[in-house]
């Protein structure tokens, strides 16, 4: 070969070019077919993570409620809670006094009751 001459590039045969395009088309088809299942998988995974977080919060809430239930089994605590809700024992009369804070401000009274 002479120095001035360039090597002639050998052109790929037509069947090889067609095979390459078919392989590329096959890869593109597989990629297109995987898009929807992959999107579904990611959405499901995100949904599952949100649900797991919700379950953890509900478990913590349940544990707190179980502790409250364990503490409230005594009759004294049940009685105090019932009075806080406005329940009275049979034979008692319920009196609702309004404006206590305004009266205390007007008379300069302390919010803490004097010990007797």
C-alpha cells in the first residue's frame, strides 16, 4: 500500500444492517413494554410505604390508648373523667358557673385557690 492512499472502508452487508436495525427495534420494543409495569411497581411501592407509615402511626396511637385504658380502670379516675365530661351521680344537681375568669380579673383574685 502506498502512503498516500487511505484504507478503503469495508461496507457492512445489507443483511447485517437489517439485523442491527431489527435488534435495535427489539430492544426499543422491550423497553416500551417495560415502562408501564415499572411505573406500576414504583406507584405500588410508594403506596406501600405510605401505608406502612400509617400503620406505624396507628400502632403508636393504639399503644397510647391502651396505656390510657390501663390507667383509667380505677373507679377514682373513671369518676374524675365522668365529672370532667359533665356527668353527675344520681341525686346530685349540676351547676354550671360561667364567667369565673372575668370575675377573678375584676376582683384581682388569684387563679390558685387558697389552701385551707
